[in-house]
C-alpha cells in the first residue's frame, strides 16, 4: 500500500508531538512493507528523506501562525492542485489529513477514488473541524479514548471514530536496578517540553521547593509554529529568568528525537505539568519505556497512560502539591521501584509496527 500523510508543519526532529507521532507511524508502516509518504510545506531541510515531499506551492515562515496559513491559502487552488498531483503521481491508496488546519483536512484535496482519513490530535470544535468532517473522510482517527469522550462532551458525534495511539519511534534499555536506585537517591528531575504557556513550566518553577537537593533539567524547545506572535520567546525568556534564581535548575535546548529516551532514562522522575489535557503524552510514554516514573496533573489521557507507573495530582491543587508528589515518590524506595518496574509494561504495545497494524485495521487496509 502507498499511504500519504499531509502535515504542512512537518520537519525532521520538530519538537512537537504530532510530528513525532506521524514519523513513528510512518516508520511502522514501512516496517510492515508499505510505503509511507509525508507531504509538508517548504522550505526544505537538510535532513529531509526521500519520503518527505515538499510542496513548491506553499512555504511557511518559522514560526508559523494559523493566520499565516490562512493568508497563504486565500486561493487554495495551487496547493490543492499540487497535492492531487503528488497523490496521483505516487499512486497513493490512502491520504490522511493529519489535522483540520495544518493537515489541510478542511480542504481535503484528494483525487477522485483515493481513500481519505482525518486525524484529530487536539480538541478543536471550530469551523475548520466541521468543514473537514463535511468532506466525509472515510475514517476519523484520534489518539486516545479521552479524545473520543471529549468530543462527545462537546457535542461532536465521535461514536464511529477509531483510536490509533502514538508509537515510540526510538527506544533504549532502561537502567538496571542498581542504576535506578542511584537515580532515585540523587538523580535529576528531567522535563522535556515545547515552549508553550499551557505546559505549566513557569508555574512549576515558581513553586520550586526549597531543599529539593537534586538538579532540575528542563529541555524547553521552540517548534515551527505558535499560537500568537512571540509566544515561544515569551515562555523561554520567563522560564530562563525564573531558573536563573533557583539552585541547580537548568534550561536546555531542544534534543534530536533519538536522544530523548536516553535523556529521560537518566532521570529520577519526569514531570508533565501541562495545565490543559494531554491528548496522548509522548514524553510520558518515552519516560515510562525506560522505567522513569512520571508525575503530573491527572488530565486527559495521562492517568490512563501512566497507570501505576507514577503519581497524578489534581490540577486545582496546583504545582506545590505536584512537587510534593514528586518528593514523596522519591522518598519512598518501595513505591518508587514499583512505579519504575511498571513503566515499560504500560507502553509495551506502542511499537511502531503494532501501532501501524492498528492504523491499517482502522482504515480498512489490513490484509
């Protein structure tokens, strides 16, 4: 089968969950013997592979806003024509619009006879979503049962949607028990997050507990898109200023995708401080895969993903209680190691090939 994913913001090593999830799914499809293409806007990147197709008719600024895309597509005909040409030229059996806007689901420019699917990774009940659904995609896919339920609560009929979870694109061996105990005793708290206000990093730093006694290392990455001009820079500047006044707190730059699991494997615990629901939780899944417990707010899919492999606290209790949960877990050897041992099992089914099989079954392409 030839399968194409349209995500105009896609770049290799883009520090964003949707981009990582599509890359992992494409890897799994290739492992199963299928061809998986990703169609993205220009400009090209030195790391682009042969299966990343760049549009000549659309180039995005970095970082891009949705309003930039809307303006660039005021006349969508050139982009729609180029996409139809690419899909026909590569004999694509199924095209997936990865998002209502950034995946061009609201345009749905598929050649006649090509099967389509719409992916919904984030909660949005705006005009682009409804326009995407009006194109009657053959299947609507989302990443968790939380998303199915969330859309139902918002009045969207999601009863026929299929859940295709995210896959772990890169894995590494968890530390041995002795190494894990050393991390519990004195290892760093490590956080990997996009520079977005709702990730809650500034609030977490403002509540930093005196006497924590271990490093806190935060990878704060800027993606190729943002919600308003200067958003990411505002977050980075604020977090760097807060970190400068705290002992043993570092703000680190983005990591290549393949380095994230190893970075998390060297953590005592990972904190997911998002103040809006995580629809899946890529970083949490990567931490669990290497036996690093996860602490976070009990929102979205995060509690189901983490299970007994960490600690969840109510959002309304705030970052102070979240820090207390981190310290409590680190101070309880038995509970800590129980959580650590549970982690890999929580995400064992999230291999690229397994998720690709789920995708193929959901879209009716399973053989």
